[in-house]
C-alpha cells in the first residue's frame, strides 16, 4: 500500500513539475519569487564618497535592473545580490551662473553570492552627470544607467546562468545540510533551505521536493503532538466557550497527514458537541481536510516563507575582493 501511495505521489508530482518548469521557461517574468531566481539590490559601504541621496538612487537603479530583466524579488535576506562600485574618473567645475559640477564615472555592476562572497558576473559602464552640486551630479550620472541596455541585459543573463549552475553543482550539499538541520529538530529552517531552490533549476528543484517530504512529515508530527497536548489541557482545565475557542484554533491548524490527526479530530468533535449544548450554536472551528499534492508543494513553501519572514531584516553581505 505504501509503495502504491508513493508511486501515486511521484506521478502527480511529475505532472506538477512539468507545469512549473513549463511556466518557468515560457513566462518567467510572471512567476512569483519562489519560481524565479531573484536578486537583492545592495549598495556596499565600500562605495566610498557616495552621498546618501545618491546611494538611495543607486539602490533603486539596481532594483530596476533586476526587475526589468526578470530577476526582481521581494524575499528577505536573498542569497544572491546585484551591487556595484563607482569610481570618479574626472571632476570639473563648470562656470555659471550657477557653477555646475561635472562628473565622469566608471560604474561597475556585479552579480554574485553575497553570503559566500563569490562574484559571478560584472559589467563596466562609463557615465557622465552634471548638476548644481556633487550630489546632483552623481544622481544624474546614475540615471544614465539603462536597465534595457543590451550590455546590461547580457550581464544579468550571465549572472543568472551562474546562479543556476550554483544550484545544480551544490544541490547534494544543500540537501545534506537540510537533512542535518532536520536531525537537530530545525525542520522549518531545513524546509526554508530546500524551498529556496527556484523552479527554473529543474534538476535540483525536483531533488529538493523529494527531500522535503520526509522533513515536512517530521514537522507536522511534532506540531501535532504539541498542539494536541495543549488543546487537551486547555479543554480539560475549563470546559467553556473561551477554552473551546482556544483549543479549537490549535486543533484546526493540525495537518491531516499527521498520525495524531484522528485523535485531534475526535477531541474537536467532542468540543463541538459540548459547545452546541452550552451555547446553542454550531462551533466555528473545523479540522483541515486532506490536501492534494499540488497543495502540499504550496504548504512546503509556506513553511519556508514563514521561516524566512521571521529572520532579521538585515544581513551582512560579503563583497570583499569584488573590486
């Protein structure tokens, strides 16, 4: 029976994967962040002498480059970044009125692994900016960087290919790290690591989905025992509407695949019956129903997203040696 169920799961999974990877190939810009390779815009402290207003403009420009080339994202703490360095080649004061500052700048764009500090691609552009002060000259120069420029597009594509190669060559290590985390009772972090692999990296994505299933099972088994015990204690301590609602919220969040689900369902039915007796109305809480395979994949990602959203907002990127 187990063998048959596994065969059904893999068959449906293969169908879902075909749908995902087809979307990735045919309409990549329409996929959500989980389906695409995405980049975080990062302005490094190493960009010396750049005024704060210009830093903000530069960050926006880097985000535009990523977004307009199909690699924009909103996830926190992205591993892969797009950043740049600016070197002022010449600075001239033009006579007025008013006097103007003219800057000629060498802007070098970079894409790479901001965690490991590995540079994947770079592209240099020379721009000029003129303004009534140095800050405005910087800003006008940064405006001259065009996301639609063929050279910039080729640079982003090269970075994307290197990131895909990263996932395909490091895939076994990613899976092993996730399994190690799961043995430490860090299932959410393990799932986060595995769901970080985007759909477009087809081979690694498929391997990670298979690896997630037993880890997700561990998580829901752990959660079920904790939530069922807490709900039981709440209800036994005080069998009133408040206790029923608190216990009901816990029971309603238990996944149907968990082994204690039937016990939880039985307790839920008991509470619902009692609520009808004491409150003369139907109880609002319902147990979850069995999910389809496609819904399970979403459930995996929901766990990963929730873990990622719970992490600190800031992350220290390593770009030492990139310029």
